């Protein structure tokens, strides 16, 4: 073993949506386990559109981990429900008494034009992606805060940043994950909790349902595998990674940061009128001199008016 090898000995990780093969969640779970983490492999065992069955799923991944000498347990609860998320975290607590890492990978992506997607599918997509992230982070949060340590890796998509026909609701939910993560990163600073977003692209069961065969073949030829995405997710989950509130994209071994920026625009103008807006907008569209949008921080506690809360209850 190299002295520089990043290890996860003593750490407990939960990886949701980790049953597909090939699949990103599976690759995350296998890598973490190979480096010493104890892993809860969560999956409902349904297809990329949230329907049907995909076979052995999480059980097969756990068997792989154990065959290689690692420790893992299966969980089949749904991230889309508050109680399901709590049950997933409880699986980790019951098995090993703690949770250090949460990789929120579970997702579905039914294809439909915005005017044609069913109300039920809208609820399912938002429920699994956005609400799934919220419920899972909420379930893990108090345990991470109590130990003053936690790593949250929330999985978004480049589709959320660029848009894609037939994926309007998916895109909305995935971009919501970015806003969620940037906010909880600011709140988590005082609790030792780091939260980041990863937007990966890889040849997976889910992606194969989206792309024509020639695109799948090209991705495979270019080495865009789930296994080469896993090191980025694992780094964000490691104790040596002190970044928080960042958004990274990765595909085929390339890593880039995606960030929100704003143009210089115009100065405050109390005389702004409807007629002067076109000129102001034209100036606002000038991207020369654009700078990253500021990130949240401790200042938020100074400017936000405190409000009375009651302890969380069931």
C-alpha cells in the first residue's frame, strides 16, 4: 500500500441508487469499500425510468464487495419518503453505529416532453431527486453534526446546467440540488460537515436508455466509464477534502468546476423605467468582466432575522 493512498478505514458510507450495473452508484460503493469504508448499498431495484426490475441490484453489489474482503449491507428503502430516508440512515447506524459519508446518487429519468409528462411522473422525479436529497441529508445531518464530521456528495447533472428536451422536470430537480447543497454547505461549516455537488457523465444503464447506440459506443470507446468517475466522488467524500459548496463536472477522467457567475451590469439607478430597461439589459448581457457569484458563509447568521423554532418531531 502506498503511504499516499487515500483510505476510508473506520468510516461508514451510505450510497443510494447503487444497484445498477454498469452504474455510478455501484462504482462509488465498490471504490469506497475497496479503500476500507463500510458501505450501505441502497437501491429499490427498479429501472432508470423508475419502473420494472433490474435483477439482483444491491444484493449483487454487496456480494461483490464481500467477495473482495470488504464490508457492506443491503438497504431497499426509498429516498423519496421521509421515513424511507431515515430507515436508510438507520441501516448504517444499526450495522456500524455511525454515518460519515452520504453519496446521494439515487435517481430516475423518464423521458417525456414537458407538455406530455404525467403529473405522477413529475411527482416521482422531484420526489426521488430533489426531495430524496433533502430527506437523506436531513436524516444524516444530526448524526454528522453530533460527531462534528460529515461528507455529503450530492449528485446533479450537466443537463441541469444546459437544459435538455424531454428532461425539463429532471433538470429542475437537479438544479435544485445545487441550491440545496450551497446552502447546507454554509450551514454545515460550524458542524464539520462538507457538502459538494458532482455532475457526472458515464456509460451506465441509465445513460444507455437516453442515447442512440452509436453514442453509447462512442462513450465506451472514449473510456467514459462509471469507474473513472468514482475517484472524484470518493475524493469529495474523503476527510482530506475540505472544499464545500462546490459543483464539479466529470466525464472520462476530465474534471471541471461549474460555477454561477454574474456580469458587471449596471449601477443602481433610482430613475430606472420600463423604457430604460432594454439598454440596461444590453449592458447586463456583456459578459466581459463577469465574476463568480458569492458563496454563502457565516455572514448569513448575522443578516437573517432569527426565528423561533421547535425541535424536529416525527
